[in-house]
């Protein structure tokens, strides 16, 4: 059988290293999502100051910051709980989500709406942060190395058992 495919580069004699799972997945996702969302929030806040007002920029930042804190709590729970009890992390996510929704609602109702708050900018900041945060998490998960199977055990001679 013949092929007209290009043979490609010649193989070398170097060793091929194994890449293990992504260390601290949840903290990595927190870093990626925070960077993307925070950068966008700051960029639009500068534009809001120039185009609208300082109150618009603060409203934008407050809406985005609330969303970021909301999601960051989940990732921190995943980091600390997932390390010790990976199978129980989903239950903690669900319980934490309920507590966050109720807690944030109580805080927002207790604080009320400040006079300076621009509702449109606040809502836009929250929605944009949700979209960017989720997109960054999807990207982070798609590039993560998750170990599905245990590493093979080797004997003292270095061969697989």
C-alpha cells in the first residue's frame, strides 16, 4: 500500500514527557475568569466616565463586581472542597448556590438602591460580566488536562506491571 502523504519531521531520540492533570483547576479558572471579566469591566468603566458620568462607571463596576464575587465563591468552594472530597463537591456547589442567591438578595434589599446608581449601567455590567465569566470558564475547562485514569504502577525496574 502506498501513500502520497508527506512523511513529516524525523523523530528524535529525546524522551517524551508525560503531562499530568492541570494543578489547582478551580484556582486556574478563577484567575482566567477574573482577568477577562476584570479587564473588560475596567475598560468599559473608563469609557463610561468619558461618555456618561462617574456614577455610570461606578454602577457598571458594582454590577460586574457583584457577579464576579458570586461566581468566585463557587470556584473557591470547588478548590477547597474538591481537593478533600471530590464526590461531595457537587452537593456543596448546590448548597452554596442557594445560600449565595438568598444572601445576595438579602444584602441588596437591605442596602437598597443608592441615589447615584444608574440602573442601566448596573444591569449591563452584570450581564456582560456573566457572559465573559462563563466564556472564560468554558475556555479554561476546554484547555484543562483532567486525569481520567490512574497512572500505571511501575515495578522497581521501571517497567509497567
